[in-house]
């Protein structure tokens, strides 16, 4: 049984994290960069744990040096993602990896991504929107230029603001300035929380950053009152089960809390996070949810309705991809 052809809405991916190892190797060769340390002998990405994953991720990003590199990456990623039935995808993009927070450079990188997105829409039938992302372990000060880039480019392609990176660095409130700036510009918000932090991290993220969605959020399962609050407020979780399994945020597929969260009325969606790093695809995620929990077309229909309603795009786009 495979759900490869089921139409899918994916809310949580990181653009650089979607780069296949072969793509990064090709860029490294073009630029004479020795990145052999970040690959396994079999050709995958080599990392031991989450902190090491972030280091390997950032090493891979050093090969992405120009708008043209991002144009090629975006097109390759969208072709692969569309092959798994994804018709609408949101991706985290970081000014830190696209010109270092400089607004003029950022606009050039964005134009290249948008150019690729337009081409992919025609060629592969997939729509892409970008969520500008601060990198938490770079610190609250570094997130401010990212938020400024977000606010200045909020529009057709850039539809939201968020934060990824090392979750245990600081507290959510330390990053309130950036989230306030984005919210005041009318941007919808999401933030990684509860992937590594406990339910207190999820609760503080909701209270201090006032987000509409949470990246992961799986530790909320440890706190029934918090699950009730999340359900009541209609906050949507961007759940990435395969990522959680490979990074050991959960013990295995059978232990994943997505069913418990859903049964408590929490709105859950399904995404891949960084598919080549975690040896996953949207097809693999759906197939494993079927195999592990017996989820079927009806369950996936609900998941996709939830995801589309929570997407940060405008209603015209929503209607077009539905
Ligand atoms: N950046 C890329 N993938 C991430 C993840 N799973 N958690 C936090 N930051 C990330
Ligand atoms: Zn993520």
C-alpha cells in the first residue's frame, strides 16, 4: 500500500535541508570545497545527534553561495517533492544563509527562488511559499535582521515568519522582538518548539511569541492541560514523524505521539522537515503512518484539510491548490 499519488499539503520543510547529498556534492566540487566529512561512505549525510545535524546542515549550506545556486536548488527540490503528490509546500528560508542578513542580497536570492517556483508551478504543478526564518542558536540579535528581511519582503512569495535551530538556546521570550516586528507587519507566525524542549517550552512559545502554528510541538503530549489549550486555541502542529525518529526525539514510529495529540483534539499536520537528511519523503511519511497506526485516505484527507486551512497563503492560492 502506498500513498504516493495522494495529493498532499506540506507546511514544514527547510529549503537547504531538502538538498540531496548529490546536489551539495556537485556544488562543493564546483567550488573546490572539501566537505567529505559530512557524508557517509554510502553517500548520505553523516550526523550523530541533533547538534551534529545542525553542524552538518550548516556545512552543507556553505556550498550555496549565490542566487543562482538557490534557483537550481529550489527547482530540483520542487521536482522531487511534486513527484510525491505534494501540490502545495511551505519552506523555511533564512537570510543568514542567503547573503548574511543583508536586505539587498536577500531580495536577489528571493527573486531567484521565486523564479524557480514559478517554473515549477507550470512544469510540475506544485506551489511554493516561503517562511522567513531566524536561527535560534545564532541568538536573539541575529534574528532581528532576519525579521527585518521578512517584513520588507512580505507579499506574494514570502508569507510568514518563524524560527528554527537549536531549541534549547535561550527562552522563547528572548526572541519576542523579532516576532513582534513580524506580527505588527501582519505576518502569520510559526516557531519550532517541543521538538527538544518540554511542554513548558511549547507553552512559553505560545504565550510569548503568539504563534498560529508550532513546528513539531510533540512534547505537548506530556501535559493534558496544554493539549486542551492548544486544541481550544486552534494552534496547528507541524508534525514531522520521520525526522523525530531519525533524530531520536522519539524512540520509534510506534512511540510517536501524533495519534495521542490528534485524539485530544489537537490539530496535527504531517511534513518531512529535511527529507534527504532523514531518508524520508512525503510518501514514506504517509506509508509509515498507514503501517504503524492504520491511517487511511480519510485520515489523510483530514490532515490535508487542516494543513490547507493553516497554510500561510492567501485565499486565492488556497482555492487554487484545493
Ligand atoms: N533546522 C533544520 N531542521 C531543523 C529541525 N528539525 N529542528 C530545528 N531546526 C532545524
Ligand atoms: Zn524543522
